[in-house]
C-alpha cells in the first residue's frame, strides 16, 4: 500500500508541476499581449498631444480676448455712470 501511495503522489506532483508550467507560459504570453496593447494606446495618446496643445492655445487666446472685451465694456459703462453722477451733482 505504501509504494502505491508514494507513486501516486509522485505522479500527481509531476502533473501539478506541468500544469503550473503551462499556466506560467500562458500568463507570460498574456502579459506580453497586454504590454503591446498598452504601448499601442500610449502611442495613440501621444499622437493627440499636438491637437490638445493647439486647443489649449486657442482657448487661452479666446479667454484673453473675452477678458479684454469685458474689461473695455465695463470701463465704458463705468464712465457713463460716473458722468451721469457728476452731471447730477453739478445741477444740485
């Protein structure tokens, strides 16, 4: 009985080692595939950096333009209201 048990344990151990080797090889292949996919995605994202830089520059210029327009308009409105207040004070 004892030799049968040791032989069956040895056979099961060898089967387990073979299964682990196959799983390890499959895992390595999967990691390599994922690395290729991630490299591809990174290349595509890096190709969009120029576009995002252009969009960022345009939005900065539009913000500067809108700020200058708003400040000019508020300055004109401020002058108009100050002029009316001065005229009202002069009449009093």
